[in-house]
């Protein structure tokens, strides 16, 4: 059984900016499509609320020592007369800011021209705040103190900018033409798998536990023993992230996500897909005339044959690169930590933005000639 969960809370507005919100009345009902091999159930809805048992406090969600302010930093200075609680949201003088950015010109000017927000904080500082939230997963209270604004404004800034950045950066996560993939294929693929188009794998990110029992069931991952959001990552043989799916419930199977994420519509006849054993998707790829390369199964045999063992080793040697790409994604701590309620409605945008930023990094796979030059 698999479930597709749209992690959205259109009605919810976190005015307080707090990461841990226990109010269960402001969540939008989720559409959950349940797929069964024998029959298809009608769509069901449930409230995706987060449970906060009495034993769970902020100290269990975040380690307080991670956010201690050190005396040797500028943002640790005492509040001046201008920086009172009532004036935190006003534009402060440059020397009064704890954190500031020096980015000018280029794409920043385009964003400044298209800026539709009325935030008084400079656009460069707004983007820096968003990137710090993605990379370091700092709580909004800490971000507000660093930038000299209130935590509610820090939360509003982050939630407002994520759809904009996702729209601007989606061009960095595109399915490459077959000719480009063939031209950039690494030497490690050319000998045994020269026609490989994409390597796929699923990743999971912890989310806060829903109070609704059905939502809690659909998001619970037996593999992680936690409620998770699960998504499909597809990379080109040279390491470029070409596909990132929307988030599904942690209970969804790999096959269900491949089928419902729209991944198959990018494949062409003659392509080859490389995946792990859990992706039993031959029935989905055969009508498209696409070949699936996965490690061999024992199939009730005591052990693999010599041929199957060699094939499995060859696949594992090159399939590991998708794990490295996912590791680059998890460098953004917002994806390697428990996602709070205030970020669930933008989780799909967070995935897209992080994937785009990963593609801006250096090549994932380097040829031997490049190491010789270094």
C-alpha cells in the first residue's frame, strides 16, 4: 500500500514564527490516495496535525546549546535604544545589524526589481536569512536576533520567499537531452552501462508526528521507524540532479512514488534506468521500451551465480553516485533534521531549491584527468 500526501497547509499562518506549534485547528485537510494491488480506494482526507505530548518540549526538538550566542560575535552585543522589542521589525542602521550581506548587482537586482514584498529589510539580507535557514536550520528566534528583527517576521520572510525562489531556480533542475547525457557520461559508465540515462533512489526526511491517526499511519516509515516525508531523486550519470519529486508519505513504496510522481513521462524508448532492488518497476518501464538495471535477486536460490554476482557488483559500483547526490542534499540541515510544522506547507519548494543549489556545486564525479591536473 502506498500513499501520496500533499504536505500543504494553505489556511495555516504561523503568526508567532515559532517552530513548535501545538494548535491543531489551523491545518488544511490532506488528499491521500491509497493504492492497493487488488482494488483502488476512493480518495480520503485527514487532518495533518502535529502531536505534542506532554513529555515533548522545545528542548526535545532543538538542542539549546546549538543556538547559544557567544560574546565574541557582533550579534551578541546588547540591544541599543533603537533595538527595542517594538522596533525590531523596522529598518536598522548597518552598524546595528548583527548579520549583513554584501551581494550587489546581477540576479539580485532582478529580484529587487520584481520584489512584491513590503519587508523593510534589504533584499540581500532577506535572501541570506532564507539560505541560513535552509543550510543551518536555525530557529526563527535565533534568525530574528541575528538580523535584528522579530521572529514572526523571520518566519514570514522564509515562507514568503520559498515559492519565489522555487520558481526562479526550477530551471536548474531539468531533464537533460539524451545527447547531453551521452556526451557527459563518465568513464566508469562507458564500459558496462553506456546507455544509462538516469539513476534513481528515494530519500526520507523526518517530520513532526501528526495527531490524526490516519495521517500518522500514512506517514510512518517502517524503515526509519519515524514519521517521514519520502521523495524520489533522479540524477544523470555525471551527477546532475535531473528530477526531484514532490513529497509523499513515508509509508509509500518506491514503486508507488515512481508511478505517481510523473517520472516515467520523461523517459524515451531505448533509455536505461539504474536503481536499487526495491524498485520493482519492470511492468512500468516495459511498455515504454526502457530497460531497468537493478541488482540481481536470489529468487529462492541459496546464493547468486557468478554472473549475477559480477553484475550486482558492477551496478553497485556506479549506483553509489545517487547516494552521494542525496548526501549533498542532506548537507542542508533542514532536510536532515525534523521538519517543523511551519515549513511543511513549503516542503516541495524546499526540495526544489535545495536541489537547484546542489546543482550549482562542482561536479559530483571527476574524471582521472581532473585529479591529475590538481
